[in-house]
C-alpha cells in the first residue's frame, strides 16, 4: 500500500506544470535592411518564439522589446539575420544552430541585461556581423538631410 501511495505521489508531482515566467529581450538593428530575429529554446526541443513559422521583424533603428512566456530556468538563445537573404547572421543564426558567444539567456521573471545592437563591419570585401550590448538606450544616429 505504501508503495502505491508513493507511486501516486510521484506521478502527481511529475504531472505538475512547469512554473512560467516572462522574459523580455531588447534589441536594436543598425543594419540598412530589415532584420528578423527569433528565439530558440535549448531546453524544450523545437520550441521557438514567436512561433516555429514566424520571426519578429526589425524594420527601423529603434529599440524593440520582445517578451516571451517561458519555463523558469529554461535556456533561450536568439538568432537574427537579414530578411530575405539570410546573410549576415547574428547570434545563433537562422534555425538557432550556429555556435554563438553571449547569445543565450536563462528564463526568469526579468529582462536581459542591456540592449543588444546588431550591426556589420566591412573588412575589405567581407561583411562581418557585429553585436554590442549596452546598458543604456544608445543614441540615435543622425538623420540624413539634403543641404542646399
């Protein structure tokens, strides 16, 4: 009887839902073309934000905050790319399979520390994706004006 009760207790504990949190990530793109960004769970195989078929569009140079509901303690990596061409890629890239430096976070009821800014650096005829993290909102680049 005791074994049956222990088995039922273990089954009940195992069937409890994971505790959900909301994680917010802030990003800004300085690339001249539209950029897309997506988030990939490293804990739940195949789980992605916003969905498996959609990505968020970054169409301007403003700071965008993306919030997602995730399981507390879940490891989440982000990947970004130029819309349409897929190149260049930042973070974990398209599909979330690229090795990345500092592109993964742990889900908690918080936001990622800092704002990730996506850009590129030109080295000869190579375009190299760059990313920086700042704690304050970066200054907007000046607008182009026509001088008469």
